[in-house]
């Protein structure tokens, strides 16, 4: 038998409840699905006004220490916020900047680097992202093909990164590269010479990504986060990332279930609400089971993420269960809606696309189970 | 074993080919000649594109035409007309109506579409609300239809309307053929989650249809519509496709291209390969049994099975693609499609979500299998005998 | 933060332990003293095994008793009495009835069973047909019950009968406590597919029950039965089990013992491990929310989820075992079980098939989740207002 | 794309239809589920009278050439018969003798050996079986641990075989063993010195099995079937075996579906037949799909089994699909029946046990898919 799992407290604090209600209110008022559609069809999927408002609400710096201008809150609070963002498939670079880049710098950066980089992220003046993937099915990259060679007291980066979230919006790109002493993570200015950012047409147009090529890009000595091989640190960053993503997935899945239930109550066929048919009713009930399971693992994972041993189990557990749940619920939501659910004008597809893309971006559930299996010794 | 009917058919086909060599004859001219000689729908009466034979004789004709290099592309180009509309006309139309419509339908000079589904009447087609009101020798139609393919290019539409809202829902309907170029017909593209509009919404705003375009009696619309739906079922049936073709072929290709070697994904691919092959063999078995005159339950499972399979296979292909699955190479620029597939894998993933909805949802297919094939009892019906206007809707 | 109620409780428990040291006190004597001091069901009124507190206070008492080495085994040994019967008596019985039955129930001197299901009334418990006819101060019962655990050792049975067949099905029922040693009660083992009889069939042949054993009013039987069923739901709820215990623990053990290294089986094992852990965490979350007074939907999914999981996990274990899975080491000699698990994997595979049937089928659980938790509309009911004798049965 | 698959004719011949109706009549009259239960609880699960009748009907020799006293029919006819036997979970050593042993000798035996061994199998005087498995999860054994060493112009066999079907009933046990020139298959008299047959308590008591230990068992030179390494031949034997088993599985699955449909039409709950509820109706409809798919692959496989190339695809295809279908349908059949389906007195469990054991005896569907994947180059 595995070691006894830690007990956590699931009930939200008052502060967490406040974050939830504030976030829901703000997102429904200021983002809403009409605005999501506008942004989704826009050139860069980015709304600078909205971004500024999120910064003013303290969201961009939610998990950044107060000493760096952030709110000093933790992964549980970020999970609450991301559940709400997931409910509305909120577009923009929030996940890339406030989760990916922020976590990378917090986990890997020296105190000096954190002091230098985090305040601008917290305030939203800088949009950051992480460029870590190169191959379509390597989510735990052994060593990047991208290289960083020392030159003139600095580094020269060479390589191509894929699926760089918000790559087209980012000011600061954190790039993983092989060095002569292991993997390094380098801060690259998106506008620097030799940085070519190519936004890609994506399945989920509410979350943009780009291919980023680095053609002899020069950065200075201090651009490398921390010291020595960052492989372990990157593992922690990715674990925190998929846990944050799981919260977002739970929010989306919950909303899909609600859409289905609402529709099943009002749509009539053969003189009865379709929700009175077991085919629909039982599907909605199975959605409930999947959503509740996903919620449990996601909320558990944010609560144990600082426990290094347990998070090796809890993070991939949350990622696998929440990914599969969201993809399933979002797909069945279309089925419950029938023809209308397959139209562009209905919102169901926004969730399916978000769900499917999210289930691939940081590893499939199969990949997460592999990591989980290593952690639990199976 | 020689069959005198087959011999005569072969002679007729040979004569058609000799008089109108496919290589030198414009397609529409060839199809016109084919119609005039009764080689269009062999089971139709003489004079209406047929010879009074059986459906299976048409397969023989088509095989020989294809072998001789003639095109049978009209069957796809005007699918809704030739596969469904013709059956309705054959069963329910007057001779005059058939003479007016069948030949240009077969030559594709006049394309057809089908106007059944409505926003409020999907699975429950009989719940439709598009009204037709008699006005002298004409009918005035108001309402909205959805999910009509071809409506933007069609000359004629097969239209089911409600003419008596006081009658129970299945009784108060009447069937028309509507000229899609009439004033008041407004065809708009209906964009799907792929960003493409394969389908249309069609709005009817005081559209006038002459009574001579009515098919069968006033109030007989549901019976006529059922003929169409039954012909649709036949047309959608699997047919004979090669092993490892279609979506499973695409998945295998993606697997090989990816250089993937994960045994877990491979086993899932193999499981779907096996199910796809089982479904394919079931279609072949069903075709053989049906043409031998002993149709069995194996003929009714294809639509349901392929809907599930297509969805699962394309989802697995996305997983095989990994990060490539998060791309959407064509982008979502809203447009009418230039072709109906094959789709790139990401679009195939989205497109197949509708396979369990279009042409009868999987829930309805399961009801049909349960009730009509296995003989299980129906649901209690609350709407059967109520006047249509009193049936709850929404 | 000290809570005066808790402090008082702790004092009472300490006093009980001091006066009746568990190590030296016979179990039944200890439980009797526990009852007399109101520490049996803390939420019952004083004098009936309680102190007029909340259910959650009992958890505190139990935890402290266990920590001190006292046995709470009575809760399992007389599960149907202590977890369900007591709740019914608390809510519906007269003080005299409670005085008669509660104490020996808690001490396990008198075991209890539940007589609800019938061959013709499974999911539809309210369709039951066991008749009770009034005869002076007594009732005469005829009929058959099934799926009763403990009936062969029980002194008392909770029995729901039909007393007015002319009333609609939910109205014509009356609830009794029947002495299982009465003449005319015939208890027979009901063998399961495992070869064991955990359950019984109980036949009633002119069994006489004094009217003083009737619970609540004549015709109130369904309301009383619902109290029992609700208490059953609470009793079956997951509780806190360790990670990787139970069937998933058994599967992991089989995996390790087999030395198997097939990545495909491993991934399936991991998927079930993850789902089992998700279900376990959901139970914990539900318990916490419920005891914090904010119960949510997470509390209602466990029964359904575990039924599915147990079936899938034990099926996978069989696959891991390979040829060993084709053996049945104990054989099928029909007998009553000596213990209720843990079962060897092959028997576990068979036994868990019932998990989606017993205590509410998964279909009923899905209806409940859909209707009571999500608020979806019910099925059209054809039997609701009909006199029971006119409802179709079979 | 794979090579075009051969086209076969599915429609049964008149002779095949006659076999089906005769078999169904006989099995219902003479075996029936009451008799199945008696045999299932009996010491050795064997009814010599029934066996004799099956021999007289020509079943034991169905696929044995007329020159050896058989009916000279093929795998298609055997498939028809096994579908019918599967419908009634027919107990006894039929599969072991008329499929396993007969196929092994037909595929591997020299003409002389066939002439010597097949007539007694055809006539039912000898009951045969094949002893090939040793490890719980090795269904394509690389090489047996059981050995055959030459001595005095004969062979000495040493080893233990598991899951020997009808081991307790068999007169003739065909044993695979490693020799100095590859794998050999040896005819062993069940009564010979050193042969220890231990019947095992089994999950499916309608199909018995034994563990067979060979303790310095001496056989003569001619006891080895054919010449040289039998690995390839054994592969063909197992392919034919799983195809025959698939036919039996289809028959059982079909019967389970029929049981469910019959019950769903007559059992009422809440005043309606349970088959009018979609939860039950749709489950029955899904049974139909699975049964028809299984039937298609099984009937295809018996028709192409002599095409060596195609049978490498068709045999594991049939085995995988029919195994999974039967296990699923037999399990759901219990669920449709509710409590009564879980009782010993109801017949549903006979099918579940047969289904589950059959899905393990000659390899899991996972194992069959592995073989299929090798054949189709995936």
C-alpha cells in the first residue's frame, strides 16, 4: 500500500470565496461570451484594456509576493480564480504570464532575478511566457535541442520552440536551452534581434500560441534563471502548471454541465423536456460524477503542491482526471444540444476546443498517468 | 447461369454507350439519354427513367457504366434529389409531376434540397411549425428550416409544412415541392464549429407555392416525409469501403508519420482498427444478406456504430498528433466549404462530433434499434393524440 | 478553541471508560452502559440512548472510544438495526416502542434485518405486494421478501406491507416490526453467483403481528420506509478509506505479484487508480463539507462511482491474473459465507457485479442524481395515481 | 493502406442451415440449462451418454476427413455448431477434443499419425486435448519449459502444463515440449506412468481444466507429431482455436442479448416494462451492435482461415472483438436482470463465467490485438 495520503482542508476560506464571487462578477460583466467571440476572431486575441483591469484587480500578481508588488496569495487562490476563468473560456495571455512565466521565475530565479522580473509581471506591464516544447509528443523533454552557448560573458541562443502560449502577446519569453552545464532557462526579450515569433492558427482560438525561433539571439549573463541544471526545477514548474490548468478545466467542465442541464430542462421533443429522457438525464448525471471527481483532484492538488513528495502524485493525478473529464463533458454537451450545439453561433464549441487543446498542451492524460505511475511505484 | 433480365439490361447499356460514347458526350446529355432509355432508376416505371425492374438491377447498370468510363457523378452531385427526392416522387407524385421533375433532376440541371428540420423540431421532425395556409390555387408559407444542404444552389426543395395546427401532430402536415428561387425564400449559410457552412438555414416569408406542387393529399405530409427518411436511411448505409480507409486510415497514417512507439496508444489504435473492421464487415454482410433477400439486424447498426467510431478515432488521432493537434491549419475564416473532405485531422475531429447528431441522433438510432429491431416497448407518449398546438414545445 | 459541548462529551466518555474499562468489561455490558449514558446515538433524546445533540457529536464519541480500546463493532454486527432501524424508531416510533427495542439493538442482544425488496418490487420498492390484513388486535401477513441480509440470525425485522390494495401504490402501505421467530416465518438462503448466500429469501405464511408492533399510522408505511432508505444512503456513503486500499489495492498487488510489465495493462491500472483516488477524495471532500454544514452534490456520487469502479477494477485484476483468473480456488460449494470479504480476486470479480444493483441500481442512482441533484424533470409516471391493483406488474 | 481484404460469402449454405437447426434442436432437447447445471455441479463435468450422442451426430468428427471416419466438413460448419453450443454454455470436452486436439493433429501430424489418431477422435472413442500453457500470461509461448529428451529411441517428458481443457476427461493429451530441435508436440496417454492430472476448481464450471504434470513420462519415437520445430504450426493451431472460440462466444453473446430483451419486455417497474426505459433499451441496442460486430468478424474469420496471410489478421481480430463483446454483453445481461440476475438460480451467471474464462484462456483481447498489430504492420 502507498504511504498514507495527507489530509487537507477542502472548505474555502472567506478570502477564497470573495475571490470567487469577485471574479465571477467581473468576468461575466467585462468579458462575457460575446466579448470572448470578438477576441477569438481578432488578430492577436488580446485586449489591452481588459488586461489592465485584471492587473488592477491584482490577478496578474496574485501569487507574487507582496514584496514584489503582488498579492502574496497561493496556489489555492489561483485555483479559485482559474476555475472562474475556465467557466468563461477567458481569452488572453493570463495563463501564460500569471501562471507559466510567474511560476518559472518564482521557482528558478535567484532573489535578485525575482526582484527584477516579478514586479513588472505582477503589475501587468510585462507579459511573460515559457517556451519549453519542441517535439509534438515530448512533454518531459530530456534535453532541449535548443542550445545556449557562452559568448562574451553572455549567451547565444539557437533553436525553435513550439506551442509557446501567448507567444504573439509576450514581451518576455523564458526559453529552455541546453548548456554545457545542463538545461538552462533564459529570459529573452521578445523584441530582441533574432527572435522570430510566428503566431499559429490554433484549434482553440481563445488561447493563442506561436512558434518561436531563436536565430543567434544574444542575451547577457544574468538572463539565465538561477544556477546549474534546471531539469528538476522545470519538472516542478510543469507540475504547478498542470495543477493550475486542472482548476481551469474544472471551471470549464462545470459550465458545460450547467449548459446541458439548463438546455435539457427547457428543450422539448415529442412533447417532453429532453431532460426527462434517461439518455439525456443519465448523461447529465455522469457529467456530475466526472466534474465532482475532477474538482476533488484539482482542489486536492493545489493544497498539496508545496509538499514535494505528494505533489508528484497529486499533480499528474489532477491533470489526468481533469483533462479527461473536461474533454468528455465538453463533447457530451454538444450531443445534449443536438444540431444547435454544432453551430458556430452556439457557445458549446468554445468549450470543446478549449478542453481538447488543454488536454494536449502540457501532456495527454496518458502522459500524466505515466508520471503518476512513477511516483506511486506502479 | 444466365439471367434473361440481366442480358437484356446489358444490351441496353451497351446500346447507350455505343450511341453516346462517354468520352465524347457532355455529361448532362449522357444522363438525359440514360434517363430516356430507362437506365436511371431501373425500378421506376417505363417513361419515368425506369424499366419496372428491381433496385438491384440498377447496381448492375452502374457497375457497367463505370467500367465503361461513364460518369455516375450525378448521383453525388444531386444526392438529395436522386437518392431521396426521386423515391418520394415515384411513390407519391402524379405522372405530370414526375414528368416535370425527374429528368432534369437526373441530369443535374435542377438540383434538389430537403427542408425538414426546424430549430424546434430536430429528432422530433413531426413537431415542425412551418405553416402553409391555402389561398386560392396557392399556398402561403411562413417559417424556418435548418440543416439543409445544397439549399443555396438548389432549384427545388422538398418541404414539409403544418397545414392544420388543430390536428394531432402527425396528421396536420402537407408536403410540397418549393421553387427555391421564389420571392420570400431566404437562404443563409449555417456555420458549424469547424468554421465552415455545409448547411443552410432557410427562411420562408410569405412564399407562395402553387397547389400543383403539392405532393399527395393535404394532411398526408408525414407519410410522404417518412418515405424520404426511409430513402435517406438507405442512402446513408455504409456501402463497401476498403479496409483501413477513411478516418481509421488517417489515424494509422498519423501514427506512422509520428514515429510514435507508445504501446498504450498503439493498443488503442488497434482496438479502434478492430472495431472499424468489424463495422465494415458488418456492412458487407448486411449488403449481402439484403441483396439475397434475407435482411437482418446487421443492416441497422451501421449509422450508430460509425458515429461512435468516427468520433473516437478522430479523437485518438488528435492524441497521436500531440501538440500538432492544438493547431488548426486552415483557420476559422467563416466560409462555405470548397469540398466535403477528406478533412485534415483537427477539422475531422470537430466535424465528426456531428456524426452522432446529423441524419438521426444516436439516441434516436438506439431507440429505433431497441424498438423496431429488438421489439422493445416505446416510451409513454404524451404528445401523440393532442392537437399540435397543445403539445409543449421549446 | 474549546467547545463546551465537546468538553462535556469528553467528560462523559472518560467516565464511561473509567467505570467500565473496555479491557475488562464484556462487550455487551459495555454497550449497555454506553446506551444508558446517552453515548449510543448522541442525537437521540435523553433516555433513548442519546443526549439530544447532533450526529457529528457521535463521531467524536466513537473516535475517543476507539482510541481507548473500546469496541464499536456492534455498529457493524447489527448494522441494519443501529444504522437504519434506530433512525426509523427515533423518527416514527412511540416511546414505549423505543424503550422496548433500542437498548437490546445497541447491545446486539437482538439483531435486526430489513424486509423491503420483493421479487416483483426491486427498484420500484413501492410496488410491493406482501399483504397485511387486520384481524382484531393483530395483523396477518402473507408474501415474500428477498435480499434480506441477516434474516437468518435476526430477532426483529423491519417490514413494509400493503394494507390497502385499492389505494394508489404509495398510499396503501403500513410498516411493522416483525418477530422473526414467529410461526410462519420461513427464512431460506438466497445463493448468489459466487456460490455463497449473503442474503435470504423470507416467506410469510399467515404470520401474526400484534398491532402494538405497527410503526406510525396505517397507510404511512411508505413515509416510514423512506426514512429507512435515507438512513441507508448515509450508511453506505464512502467514509474515509486509505489510499490504494480495497479492490484497487488488490489490483496493484496482483500487478506486482504477476511481475507483469505490459505498459498497456499498466496504463489501465493507473487510470483506475486515478479514478479510485478521485472518488476517495470526493468522499473525503463530501464528508468535510457535510460536517461543515454545507453539503453539496459531491456527497451523492459515491455509490454510483464506486459501483462502476469496483466492477472495472476487479475485471482488470482478472486480466492481470491471466490464466489464474480462470480458476476459482474456493469452488462453488453452496454455503453461507463465513466472512464478508476481503474476497480473493475471482470471487471479487463476481461479487462486485452486484454493486451496481444492491442498495439502489445504478440506473436509479443516475435518476436520483439527474432529478434530485441537477433538477431535471422526472419520467412521465403511469402508475402514480392508479389504484395499486390496477398497475401493470410482472 | 493495408492490402485489400478478400471478399467472402457470408450467406449460409443449406447444409450449414441444417447443421444449425439440428444442433439447436438437439442441444435444447438433450442438454438444456437444467442438465448444464447438473453437469456443472458434478464431479467431472462429463456426461458419457451425451458424448456418445454427439459422436453419433458426427460432431466429434465434424472437421475430420471422411477417410478418417469424419464428416469432412470445414471451419465454417464447425463455427455454426459452436455458435449453437455457445448458446447453451454446453459443458464437456467437446472444444478440447473436437477443436483443440483435432486441429493440432490435423495441422501437425504426419499422414500416418493422422490415420492412426483421428478415427478414434472422430468416433468419440478417444477424448483429446492440448496442453500448451505454462505461465499465466504467456499465450504465445516462446519456448516451453517442459522438456522432451531422447532416450532409448523414444522421448522422456518433464514439466507442468496449466489450463489443460478437459484435462480430467482426456485420454490423449498433446503436450508441447522443448527438444533439441525446436518445439515438439507429443502424444501422451493420460494413463501413462508419470502423468499426474489435477483437476482445478474453475471460474467457469461448465468447462473444466486441469493442471497436468509430467514426471519422467516415456513416449515412443512416433509420439512426436510431424517433424522439426512446431512453433509455426502451433501458431496456426492457436489461430484456428481462437476463431472456433469466437464462434462459440458469438452464440453465447447472442443468447445473453435475447435473455435481456425477453426480460425487458416482461419485467415491469413503476407500472411500465423496463424495456421502455432508455437506460435498458439503449443498453439492449448496444448489445445488438456488439453482437452483430462479433458475428461479422467471427464468420469472416472462419471463411478465410485457410488463407494463411489473411488469417493472421482475421483470427486475432475475431478473437479480440468477440471476446470483448461476450464479456460485456454477459455482464450487462446481469445488470438488466437486476437482483434476480445475480442469483445462482438464474442462468445469467453461467454465461458471465463462460465469457470471462473464455476471454482469458487463449489470450486476452489485448494479446490478440498485439498479434493483429503485427499482422497489419502497426
